[in-house]
C-alpha cells in the first residue's frame, strides 16, 4: 500500500479529532462546517477503498466529541448518530438510488423537514413525565442538562392526551428564534452587557449554563423530530411526528411527506425560497425514509443512518480586504494561519477574522496580505477565506511564510511529509498547549492522577504554580489549600495521588507525554520494543520504524518530540522529581488470543476502551469492522449492522456475561 495514503489517513484523523474537540467540547470551532465535511468525506473515501486503514478510534467510527466538565455524564441507550451530508444534487440522487436498491423498490416515500441550526437533545419520559434531558455529546455519552431544559417553555414537562408508552425518548433540536435572538441582544446592549454572537452558538451556550436561571432568561424554543423508542408508536416517521404533536411536542409545520427523488429536490427548492422568511436559522433540509420498518432494513453505517440525509444549502459569501496573516497555536500545537480582515457583515454577523487552514491552502489560493478576498460563512456559522479577487490585487505583495519557531514558546515548528498542518514540537512546555498536555498527562488511561481535573489545572497554570507536567510533583499542601475549592483533605488526597503516580509503567508514561499519534497501542509497542526511556530517546527514525504498529510518520513524530530540548528537560525533571517508570514484563510466552481479530459493537455496561485493552493484553487485535477474518464479536445492547453481518458470516458472538467468563479464565476482569 502507498505509504503516503496511510499517512494521509492518519493526518486526516488527527485533524478531525482536533476540530471535534474545539466544536463539541470548547464550543469554539475554528473551521467552517464545509471544510470539516470535506475532511471527513476524504477520510471516509480512503477508508472505504482501503478498509485495512480503518482504526477503532477513527472519527468515521463514531460521532465526534465528549461531555464537558460541569455536567453529569449520561449514556445513551440508543446512540445519537449524526447525519451524512450532501451538497450537490447528484449526491442526493445517489442517496435515493442506494435506498431504492436496498429496499428493492421503484420509489420511496420520504419525510422531509428543515434542518435547524441548533443543539440536538434527547428527552426521556417516564409515565408521561420528563425525567431526563441529555445532549448528544459524542453520540454514546452526553451531558445531563435536565435542570436547564425544564426551563424551556416549549418542552412539555407532562405529556398531553393518552396512549403514550411508559418509557418514551423523544429527540429534537433546541434553538433560539431569530426575533428572540435580536430582542435579547437589544436588551443586552441597552444594559451595556455582552451580546450573543449568533442563534446557534447562543442556543448551545444557553443550554450549557451551570445556573438554570441563566438558561431560563434566554429565549429558547424546541422542535421534535424523532423518537428513539418505537414501542406502541405508528409505523412511519410522519405519523410519529403527528402523534408527538398530539402529546404536546412542537413539530415543525414545514415537515412534508414527499415522493421519490423529485419530491425531495422540489422540497429543497421550496425551503430555500422561503428560508429568508422563516423565524429560525436553518442550514439545509433533511430527508428520512418515512416507513420505519424500511429504516430498520437499511440500518446504519458506523457514523450515520443509511435511511437519512442532510442536504445542505450553499454557504454565504462577501468581499472584504485582508489586512494581514497571523498564526495561532492551538491546544494540540497546530500552527494555524488566520486572516485579519476589514470588518464585513456575512450571514448575519460581522466578521473580522477568518481561518486560512494551513500553509498549503494559502499557497493554493495564493492569499497575500492586502488582497481583496471572498469570505464565506460555510454552514452559516464559521468564516473562511474562500478565494482571492485577483483582478483587484495591487502590485506584487509578498507571499506568506510559515514561522520556523513557535511564536509562543520558541520551540521548533515541524511539518511532516505529506501533512498539511505545521505543529509546535514543544508539547510539554508550550503555554498554548500547557493545560491540555497536563490534563492528558493526568487522565485515567495515562498517569491516572485522580482529583486533578480541568478546573484545578486551570487554577494551577493561571497562578503560575505549574509550567509543565514535572511541576506537578513539586506542589505542596500550602500551595494547594490556597486554591479555590481546595480544602486540606482534598489537598492531601491529591498529593497522595501524585505520589502513587510516580511508578507508572513505561507504556503509560509514553502515552501520558502526549506524543502526537502515539495512543495506548503504539505506546505499548514502543515500551515492549525498547524497554527503557533511555533506549527510546537514543533511537533513530529507522530504529523506530522497526517497531510493530510504527510507520514512518509516527516514527518522525516520536523522534521529533524526544529530540526537542525542551521536552527532554521535562522528562529529566520528572526523573529528578522521583518518577520512575517500570519496564514491561517479559512476554516471551504465547498469548491466548494471539492471531485473533475481535470487533466490539453495541452499548456496553463498561467502558469500551477497557474491553479493548484487555483483549489486546491477551494478544488479540481489535478492529472497527466485521469481515470474514473476524474471530469473534462482543455485542452489547442495541447492536446494529455489525452484529447482523457477524451472524450472516457465522462468526462467534459473545454477550457481556460470556466475555466476563472468558476474562475470568485468564485471571482478568473488566469491572
């Protein structure tokens, strides 16, 4: 296989994961939806053509993101999947053709509806009363925002009518109507307060307020669009929505039942025409196969249902002057060029900055300071420089050059072969990356320092108590007790946890250092091969590529990280602080599951990563897709197409009890 293709897939995964974090966790996306969609579609294309490149942690195998701190975690019994996107008419026609072939029919009835630009929510009712509301999160787990959702008048706390099941989960979109958004901002400006940026961000921010009174003060609304529990409900999507309306849920009045591809495209054109008159923001329309049994037949791909599609509207554009190009250092060390613009009003907001993505994009578009440029708000949210208006260029302005040193910490900037993004190599010392590197270092699968959460890390860094991960081990009780919400007992507990973490395995330490693209599996391979940090630091790129699971791209990342003087200083400081890593045990004996390939599917009662790590410790490989080479499948609740395919292929299927029994045979436990 072409090594460049493998490297490109790895690069795409890293970029998508970075943007997932910014979008879902930080509520601070840095690229337009259209650019994110292009990255995802390119990765999906590569993995479809080369399934051997699929990794179990690929963004194509999940819905992006994770719950933010401050809210209780909720596991979705039925995953909240995202939708595949289409931007061109032919993509919609291709979708309809796949559906017709899958159902073996000539024409399909679809339920069509506007695609609201808000926040997805799952509402759970017991005996007709709202008992839980959860955000999408990463699709498997979200945030419990029940207290906030109860303040939204559009959401019924008690169902109307009769005939609803004892257990009901309704899904829909929380949004901020345009008039409510404008009124709120007018009042905020009159009081001299900060105004909201746009309705979508306003809805997301309002829902995630820790104080429900803050949410109650925001003009939020809701539309229901599906049910996760089908028992006792009608047999079609459109009939289910009608039933939900009877039970007191707002349902979009523009929902239509249409026939075939021409009905879909006609609906898209109609919604596009009335879009300026709607009282809420939308960024496209959604088509869903109307018959629920047909939905079941079509099933899901890993990330999205085969029976639904989001047909997006074109982005909005305006022209302005690019004043200068600056670079920003992200939390993962990505060096991102940013265009500083003369203010321009695009898609309902005033834009002064726009992403330029990376150096290659700047070269491809030939963007230079002083140019007149077209600014696009893809997805109606995030601005980007789409192209240069060359006929308005004045003379021959100088080209942009990416800095060779990080503007924050002066560490070297590297850009691997075949990669688009340049990165700061000072991951352990760079102030722009500091908080994230410490949080990763302390996480459960790394050094496992219980009690060292993101809020505490923020205080430690902001007060100058911790400049790198090594500084954690010089903290004392007086410093900790002086922090907000940190009593004597909590301080002592944290110091105890820090002391316990001083004897990590070498593989845990390698993972904790946050070396780019070195996950737990690669860290384990490196530890088993080199068996000491000293040997690893002395290894050449050629020696690194001899390690199982380490290709040339990962080898370059490892070598660059360990060769950076700042990082070596931090590793030495860890040694000086008493951190002593343990060499891996000799594993010369045959592992019981060596040569086997396992697949995990469905909702499990224990973290999936635990099961994955245990299987790998027994010698198995864990894959993200089922094939004829699959040895066994661990199936949890609501397992979908992977389970069906395994059954057809006659592959061994284990439930949780059988899996626990297998682990017990080898002295292991997942609990």
